[in-house]
C-alpha cells in the first residue's frame, strides 16, 4: 500500500521532488488557500520528457534550444506542483507562498487567483489524453491538500481565465478526480 502524501507545516509535500523556483512571493493572506487550479503544460507544446518545464520555472530555459522556447524564456512563472507523464511529482513553491501560475484571472468574482490558489501543472497538452499515472498522482496529492487547506473548489485554468486560457483542455477527465466534494464546478 502506498504511503500517503503529507503536506508539512512549511507547505511542502513530503513525496515531491523539491526544486525551488525564485518566481514566487507572499500571499496577501497565507491562511486563505481555497482553490486548486489544474493546468497543462509542455515545452515546446506537445513535446514531452525534457526538462524544459523545470527550466522555465527556475529561469534556466535556454532560448537557443528552440524557437518557441525563445518566445517564453524571459517569462517569470512558476507553479506549486508539476506532475510529469510518468506520474512523478515536483514542487517548486511552498503552498503557503504565492506561485505565479494563473496570471490575470478571476473566480467567484475575486480577481488574481494566484493570491488564494494552489497551481498544479500536468505535463500534457490540449490535444493528448493524460496518463493514468498522472491521475493517480493528482488524486494522491489532492487529498492532503484538501486536509491541509480550506479548499472549496478545483477548477481549470480555463475556468478562471476563459478569454486567455484553454488548459487543462478537452482531454482532461474531470470525472477521474476523486474528492469528497459534492460537485466540481463548471464541468461538462
Ligand atoms: Zn495554465
């Protein structure tokens, strides 16, 4: 039987590989963490398995590697978590701090979702199914997050920034998320 993931008092998951990102700051209220935002990311889009996502979140992306990477290499972004195609879990920012994953966004009439959300990136795209290992890791991670923080909703990036973002995309199967919530918002 798997040992469950625990979130420690410093906001880190004990089973994640920790690679700290410099791209974060303090939450306006570190006790107000009530939203989980699911994303997909692949760099370049649709290409899996490189370290480009980790390099992006740690400002180490080599702009000479690929034309697409050049266009994003100067971005200062991060996420709390990344789940790669093999289900491995990485953490870049403490859940108590504000990662820079959502950008301009709004949920329940409150703007700037980075202030009060935890960002989880799945290595993937809008055009591919996600791996069973990724859903398993995501479910394993969501449970302790719900225990540690007053999470009220789990949404996609496209739910909080509908005019700008499409991720996690049509292949993300919301029905595979297991929570004790009675509902997940705005899912088809
Ligand atoms: Zn996103």
